[in-house]
């Protein structure tokens, strides 16, 4: 029996990683693909609004490699939660170009288009977008003691442009993939309840 791939997306501090861990604890046969930026920071890469062209290349390579593993797990019948995928790398690439003329976006967006046209790009069964205001993203990042400086993005313009790119991506580039928006300003238990409800509905559809 084929499984599912669900991608959790949202601005930094939206709570998606915390919810992903809780979901994996409560759902049977569920696997989390951790956020790539955490691995990047642990290796000394600069990420978020400080990323370089080299780092962006590494990010996209990791996303495509991780997607291959996600598809293998889905074929084994597992529910796979991807804590972000290539859309986040493209969103930050776009925002960084607007902010500082970093050209990495124009290297990687064509790669996304080519892979999509060739059918080599993973197609998640749904995106779940954790919605918080930009101001809340900045506030939450500042209050998270465990968040290293490399993983913080408190540039309001960068975050605003990321959010714009997310919206365009979902509406224009992948409108055929279901998108579920969750109000992530709610208490964590309420957010978790909403997400579990969505996943329960989606996993029963087949």
C-alpha cells in the first residue's frame, strides 16, 4: 500500500518542526525528514538571509536527495512528513536577490522548472502551511534560546518577500497540489489538533 508525503512549510518560528515531532509520535508508520537548514548550520554553512550561492547549491542538492528517500519511504507505505522542501530554498533565494542581488535564485529556479517538467521532482500529496504574521516570526525567533544565530532570520523585508514567494508558488507553480493553511498563532495544542485532523482526512481518502 502506497503511503503519503506531506510538506510542512511556513516562516521561521511558525512551530512546524515542533508539530511535526508531535505528529510523528501520534501517527503510526510516520517518518520525519528533518529541516535541511539545521544540518547546514551544524556544518558551518551560513543560512537564511546570509546564505551564499554555494550554500544555496548545497541546499537544493540536499532537498532533491531527501526527496528521493521520501519517495522510497512512501512506496513502502509510510507517511512521510518533510519539514520544508525546495520551495523554502527558492523562497529565501528570491528574497535574498531582492535584498542584496544574490543571483542564486536564477541558478536554481530553472533547475526546479526542468526537474518538474521531466517528472523527476517529488510531488507531495499536500502542503500544510503554518501561517503567522512576519512580526510574530521575528518575535518567536528572538525568544527561542535553542535557535542558533545562523538559523535566525529577523530581516522583516526578507521575511515579507519569502511569504510573497510562498503564495505565488502555491497558487501559480503548483496549484494542483492541495494546500491547507493552519492558523499557527493559536496555542500549540490547537495547531496540533488542526494538523492531525487534516492528516487524518487525507490519509483516509484512498
